């Protein structure tokens, strides 16, 4: 058993912390924006961190995209800025299917720019009427004389309007195909999504007879779902990394406050129930962190067969972040409620994490299915 991170991971973490430090002064402003903050994007480009999202052959950092490295980076970045975390994460989520199934030409065309964050990427699955039940989606792709025609609507798409490329899931006959859609094609309309409690770069998309070449299909026709699952198998656990970073930042805020404010003649942190809440926060963060690192480590070599394990980490860490940040607000009393304070920002930012990339209830369903399939008494993590 080996619980220490190798030098390569320590380097990534240090690099991500340096990026977070570099944007600290603009983080609060960026986190209230529904458009890309140019200062944060510039700092992301300078950091070189997007290189974690593509293989070395196409300008990336490591030979293969490494889920543990991405987790560690998101943990460090999310502690400072949800805006920066999302920009970083989308570079992988919105491009990984090209790494997996793009043609050599598509990889050479897009991946180097994704790795430097010159091109922003996006993954368009959700639709106005379709969320968790993705197989009910209505967007269609149909063959026509010059290639393919894409029609439909997508909703709540991160980076919509800012991205240079979209990976869009569409119905093709009875199956689903994932398409590489360059942002500058005619027939794509983008409008703003309503601003959410923790603002995020989001847009609504409409595809009207968008003409695509036949090689816009990533992988084999009708195999789009496999690519979406393969993407989740590598990136879902990174949401858990971000949730751990958010919870740690909340605890750090609460510790600062409760060690300096006195009531009843003592710092708040020395009052029994407050101390116990802080101890519970620290314990839960560490539990989630260990599960997250292990899930990410298992996803390095065998992402697909460990998707349930990544789901456990995402479920545990995002629910933990909700509990922790709530307790941290509580121990800070009225000071925890001040609009646009760091703790209030973290409180709002924790909430969407239990909904996107698999709502908690949907993840529980899939973990339960896996449990029921496995032999009685056999732990899901057994290896
Ligand atoms: C900040 C943010 C960024 C996003 N970015 C993207 C993006 O880049 N690309 C993209 O495609 N989408 C994106 N989404 C959309 C996101 O993926 C969906 O919100 C998510 O899939 C859930 O779908 P829904 O919101 O329609 O909820 P619904 O599917 O309507 O579900 C509502 C609730 O019902 C419950 N529920 C649903 N199904 C089940 C079930 N089978 N069993 C038990 N309970 C269930 C859950 O509690 C769930 O939260 C983003 C969303 C947010 C908030």
C-alpha cells in the first residue's frame, strides 16, 4: 500500500496552486460572470495546465490523459475559482472523444489548440426536454447529399458561445452519434441560459440544418453513447476532486474566522459544538479525498470498468461538499451570510455539483445496479 503522490503528481498540484494564486485577485469577479473572464483565460493559457487534457503526441503533458493529475489540478483550482475550474475541466470533457475516436486529421486540427487553451471545447448533451434521461434526446443527424445535417436544440451547455468546437450527441436512426461541430458553421444559434445561483459560462444552442461532413461522426455511426461513457469514465471523478477542493476552502475560511472571533470569552473554535462541527468537516473531507484519489488512480488504466467507482467518488464528494460548506456557514454566524464573501460564494458553488455530470440520485441508481450485479459480499472496489 502506497499513499504518497509521486513527484509527477506533486508537480501538477504545485503548478495548479500557482495558477490559482495567480488568479486570486480576479477570482471573485470571474465567478460572478456568465461569460469567459479574459484574465482567467489568459492565466490558464500561461499556466500550461490545459496540456493535461490531451496526449503528448498532440502537444499534451503526459503520454495519456491522466485522471489523477486532473483531479489534483481541479482540487487546487476550485478552492480559488469555480470559473477557472470549469474552463479547465471543459478542455478535457469537450475534447476527449476526439482523443479517443477522432481521425488523425481531426486530432491534429483540434487537440494542440485545446492543449494550449487557444480553442475552448464543449460537450453538448442536455436538451430543453432531456436531462438525466439522455436517451430521450431529440436532436437528429441525418445523411444528405453533401454529408450530414444536424437539427435540434441543446440546453445548459458550458462554454456555449465561447467554444471553438462542440461535441454534440444526436439521434441517428435508433442509435446515437457524437459529432464534432466547429463553432463557426452556419446554422448554429446561441442564446444565454438564465443566470444560475453560482454563475457559469452557459448557453442554449439551436442547430438548424447544420451541414457537416460525414467524418464529423466521432467513432462508428451509432456509437456516440460509448464515447460519452468513456468521457465520463475519465472525467466524472474530477468533479469529486473539485468538490474536495471547494470543501477544503470552506473549512479554511471557517477555521480562520472561528479562531479569531471570540464569544463567551473564547475563540469560537474552542466552543465544544463549533469545534465538533469543524472536526466533522475535516474528517469528511479527508474521507472523500481518499476515495477520490483512489477512484482517479483506478481510472488511469481501466476507466470503463471503474466508472461505478468514479460515480461513488463523485456522489460522496459532492454531497460532502454540500454538508461541509453548510456547517462552515453555520459556525461563521451572520458573517457566513454576507453576499459575495468567499464562504457565501462557496456555498452557492457547492449546489450545482450535486446535479451536473450525474445527479446524486441517478448515481445512486447506477451504483445500486452494479451492487446487485456483483456477487453478494464482494466489495465493489475489490481488486
Ligand atoms: C452548471 C451546469 C453546467 C452544465 N454543463 C453542461 C454541459 O456542458 N453539457 C451538457 O450537456 N449539460 C450540462 N449541464 C446539464 C446537466 O448535465 C443536467 O442538469 C443534468 O444532466 C441533470 O439533468 P436535469 O437538470 O434536466 O435534471 P432532471 O433529469 O430533470 O432530473 C431532476 C432531478 O430528478 C431526479 N432524477 C432524475 N432521474 C432520476 C432517476 N433515474 N432516478 C432517481 N432520481 C432521478 C434527480 O434528483 C435530479 O436532480 C450543466 C448543468 C449545470 C447546472
